[in-house]
């Protein structure tokens, strides 16, 4: 009888713990692995990111934040997630000309990149309400699938904000 009660208690504890982990994973945070070079030099292949999912329930995304978003071209079984930087928020006028990014007519200082934009000119485009213009930090030609290909993304496609690099250990830092 005592063994049965102990097994019941263990099972209850495991179910509660599993339920709590699933709730935290789907609504509060998760881990994401960088796949590709579109965010170099800021993020490198196979780094693990801590993704804060609850932050955008409390506030709107801001310029400069690194976000995880659903790939606008991914459908069904091909659903993928992208890591990008927000460079334009609703109301901003985004234009790429002369290998430089301009927001609202002013050149954007981009210390996180290591090269000028090598792709073709873009825009101007005024970002509509509820949308965000995202780009990868790697500005070499065809290095990043971003808003230059699929335009500004709806806010509901943004999963969360990448806050910390967790792995490898020698690269741990806040973003």
C-alpha cells in the first residue's frame, strides 16, 4: 500500500514538472540554435540563444533587437525560424541606397556589421502599423534572407527576443 502511494506521488510530481516545463517552453522562453551565417559577425553557426518569449506580451519590439521569427516563406512541414535584427519599426521609412541603410532619411550607424551592404538598392518603404523591417547583420551579397526579400514582417510572426548567447561557454554574453 505504501509503495503504491509513493508511486502515485512520484507520478504526480513528474506530470506537474513536465507540464510546468512545457508551459515555460511555449509561453516564456526557449533555446534556439543559430543555423547559417546571416547574423555574422554578431552570431555564429551553432551558437545557442536564450529566447525571451514573454517580453513581447509586455512591450513592442524595438529597433536594434535581435529576434526569432517564423520564416515568411516556410509553410507546412518546411516551417523554419530566422534570427534577424529589427532595423525598422512601424512608421519608419526604410531605404537602402549606395550600399548604406537609411531610416527616415538618415544613415543608420551599424557598428554590428563588418561590411557595407553588397546587395541591390531597396525602397523606400514606409513600415506599416504592426510590421517590422528585419535584416541579418551579414551584409555580404545574398548572405541573408530578410525583409529585403519578404518585406516587413507582421508582429505575430515574431516569436521572441534573443537575449543571451548560452553556448559555447567562451561566447556567453548578453545581446
